């Protein structure tokens, strides 16, 4: 065919593809392994603190045994949020992505030093922020709203973690760009593309928090300016704060679309729509932050309403995901002999801990997603804003949909990285189920407590004078959930540490890659080109945030002095 | 462009020169988005669900009037207690029969006033600000839920139709004793004297 000869001519002009050697893989895998090891270590501390919080709510105060390491409930709560939601997630994601992109492209990292440097900057940032946090000099929770003032090194450290993750993203962009030069006219491989889209969304979103720290918090905490503007700081934080949740979620989506179907004999139902979903997240993730500020003074209702509209449109990529991913899994279950409308569900690969963990994570995400739509619903938000409903919600999203999926990924990725067998797969399976049950109970209890009683979030409820005896059955349900989670976390670390010291395995574990169900289906060009989506995302941010941010910056009043209130 | 130079060029030839001519499973200019029959149905259902939600939001906020706080006024947090500031002597004021305004000052770790009494049916406009860090202001069993941000005055209105005790709870972390920060509103049923007085 004429087409073929053209492709050959293109290839003649294109640079020769760089082969992927064992050495290249070793470099990428060392970055991945180190990053994931640090993330999982942070999670160990973070989860322990979470268990203490849940038990405090039913009157079991463990804080007196950990003095002075965890000085107060809120000292512990700050570390719980930062270590779990920021450190575990970011370090795991960077590790997972570094492993995945070189396999997806079958090409070495374009600038391995850039990815090494990125990880190094992240580690330096983590250590810098750890000092004030561990010493109770930055107990400002992971949202660090001014005018509560932490030690400057805390802000600097968190910035460096973000900058390091940017460098990791730049490393992926250069690698994908090099691959495209070597393969003109070919579609970008799905995993490499979606990894890069996630990181591009992250670059755009983190501009908000970077601006907050560099222009407001650092000069102020260093004493260069006397006051700050709390509403502007909060607005810049939420510019970043909502896309942050998609930064947690999209890596799980990468696995659900592109890997998980292969783990149960399935195929990617529609590669076209899967790509569309990721582009839509790039387009819509950022201009939605005011839905975290519905109850804020100083922001007109019209702007809040605009963000409601954009947030609602974000439900569609998730509805699409629900269909496409389930259909992809169903293809596998039916191939394995599954029958009936629902009977096929039993044929899924439930015996495999990596598969089971991720499927259970999806089930919890159904509840997380529905709750999310509630939160985004403009005035309906008044019923739940800042109540304990909200932690109930995000423990079903980041702590279940993302984190339980990451555990599932670890159950193949840890053997792949260590070249050792997974230690005690039955325990790993029990880990997935106990996490599922624990989150289901805790999530249910916290949602109800917030909705019916208005119990506040991020509060030492076991010591609150206004707590009502009516709350006790729900706090107890939550504590039972927390107990399941404590058991689950113990199992997790037994499996992971056991794997680390397990005997070397001869069987090579490979990244599961789901083939498209319809491999002859072509991809329209607009689902493979960056320009319209990147420009669209920037334009939408300018429309949804530009005028309000301009006004807040124009009217900036640096009148709030800093406070240390812990 | 090529159409102008050679308008009668054979379309098959043109396609062959196009780098993005359809390759099986590859990229294509003219490939269109294929949506499975059931997926399309599912999307329509999703569209209807979100549409109904969206309409409910519009009706409840603009027809029924359940409003969010908006931009009201700014204040220098260091001058909250200065003479002349409405927050220097916070409390309840009656504006007209049954209509009140209540000024609240939030600070670590208390609201001022700690306690107010209003008659059943009172319509109260709340004005809240903070003299230090961020706080929260949520009145139990009502739609009054607002952030208290230093430098801003938060405002919301509520009519108390049920008698009894309401709790105002600080729902934003504000430091070591955040969990002790609350205040009370008592909505009193009219005694007979007051009720007959109101009739006269």
C-alpha cells in the first residue's frame, strides 16, 4: 500500500529509536523503588496516627503514650494529612509513573539525570519539612491556611516536594517527546500518554500553591512582610487543592483502564473514550476550586455558581470511566465463562490480591463519587461543609479509590521491582478486604455524623464539650472500621517487608498491559494532540479564575499578622 | 491549499500522500469517535441525572432562596476591637419586631457572645468576623454554615421556626483548643404575657 511506503519514508527522516537496555531499566527502577519505598514508609507513620484519631473519638486516648513525639491530637493530625495525602501519594505516583513510562514507550528516559534530580529535590523537601513538623513547629494541618503561621522551613520543604515532582514530569515530557520524534505519525502509547497528561494537569494546578507559598507565605514567615491576606491565600490553595484530588485519582485510572483488565483476562473496551476521559480531566480539573469555598465570605455567588457548572461537567469523565472500565473487566469475565446479567462478576480474578484490591477500590469510589457530586452542589454544600462528612468522603476517594488501588498495584510492582515473590498472597488478599470493610464502616459513620448532627471535621471530638451522646453509636461504628484498618495496615507491611526479604524469584513479573478490544479501530487525531487541550485548559482557567484572582490581588490587604495557636 | 493548485486531483492519491492516512489501529484525521450503543445510553442517563441535579440547585437557590454567603465587607483584623467597630461590642440587636441582627466576634477559642436568646420566629441576620485565625460558624440544624476569615465579614440570615437550643460550632481548625469553641442560641417559645403583649 502507498501508506506503507510513506511511513517508511517518514522513518528514514526520523531519529533512530533508542533501544531500552537492562541498564536503562535498572536506572528507572531504582528511581521507582526508592520513591515508592519512601512513600510507603511515610504511610506507615500516617496510618498509625489515623488509628489514634479514630480511637480518641471513642474515648481511648493513646496520645499520652507517645509524648513528646506526638504532642497533641492536632500535631498528629497534621502529620496524618501531610504524610498520607501529600507524601505517600506523590512519592508513590512518581515511582509508579517512572516504572510505567519506560515500559510503555519501550524507550529509556530521555534525561535520566533529570528524574534522579527530581527525586533528590523531593527527598530534600521532605526532610526540610519534616523537621518543623516532627517538632510541633508547624501544626497547621495539610491545608496550612494563613494566618496560622508555621515555621518557614515547612513551606520551603513542601515547595521543594512539588518542584521535585515537576522535574519528574519534565523527565516524562522529554521522554515522550523523544519517542514521538522517533515514531512520526504513530499514536502515543496509552500509558505513556495518560501518565504525561496527569503530570501536565499537575503542572497547571500546582501554580496556585506555588504562588501562595512564594509570594505570600515565605516572605511573611521569614519576617520580610508583617501581614498576609488570608482569603487570597485560601483561594490560591484551592486553585491547587481540587486538581490535587485528580492527581491522586488519575494514576488509579491509568491502572484501571490500561492494566487491570489484563489482570482478569479483559481488554480495554474503548481506547478512544479512555483517551477522551484523560483529556477532559486535563481540561476541567483546575477551574473548579471555588466549590471548596462555597461558604467563604469575599467571593461573589456568581463565581461560585460558575465553578458549580464546571464541576458538574467533570462528572462525565467519571461516568464514562464507570462504564468503560466495568465493560473492560466484563469482557474478561465472560471470556472466562461468566454468564448472566450479574453472574459474570463471580468469574473476575477475585483470588488475586492485586486484582481484588483494585476492584474493591472501585466499589468504594462509587460512594466517593456520589458524595463528591453532593459536595459540589452549590447550596446543598451548606448541609455538609466542614462537617465530618467531608473526611468521610475523601477517605472513600484518596484513602480508598487511590490508596487501595496503589496497594493493588504494589502487589505486582513490588515483586517486579525486587525480583522476589510476593510474600504471603493470602495475607495480601485479606489486607484488601479488611481495608475495604474498614473504609466502608468508617466512611458510612462519618458521612452520617456530618449530615445528621453537623459534627465538625478535623476536631478532637472525644474531648469536645458540645459532643452529644447521640453521636456515640456512629463514633463507635467508625472505631470498628478503624480497627479493621489497623489490622489491614499491619497485614500490608507484613506483606511488603516480607516481599523485600523473600527469596529471589526466577519468574519475571511484567507490567500488565490491557490490549484494546477493537485493535483495528483508529484514533482520531484530536485524541492524540496536545495543543487544543493544553490551550483549552489554560483558557478555561483564565476565564474561571482570572477576573476574581485579579480582583483579590488588586485589593490585597496584608493586614493579618501570623499566629501560632498550637 | 492542494485543492487550489489541483482541484481535480484524485482523492485516493491525496489520501496516500496524507501522512495520517488510516492505519489499522493507528491515527487518522477522519476517524470519528465511536460510542458503543449501551455506553451511549449510559451517557444519556448520566446527562439526565446531572441535569436534574443542576436544575434542583437552580430552583433551590434562586426560587426558594437558599443562598450562599457572598462578598459583603472587609475589615482590618487588627481593628476589630477598636471603638466604633460593630464587633467591639458584639451581640444581638432588635431592628424591628421579629427582626434582629447578631454580631459575632470569633477568636481563639471562643465566640462572643457565648449565648443569645431570641423569640420563636425571629429572623436573624448574622455578621461574623475573626480577630485572629480562620474559624468556622455552623449553627446546628440550620443552613447557616459559613467560614470566618480574618479581614472579611461573613453574613447569612436565618429564621428560627423551632424552639429549643441551637449550637454554633467552630468547624475550622483554629489551634490547640479548637474542639472547645462553641456558643449557644436559645429560641424561646413566647410566654403568655409576651404573646398577649404582642397582640395589644
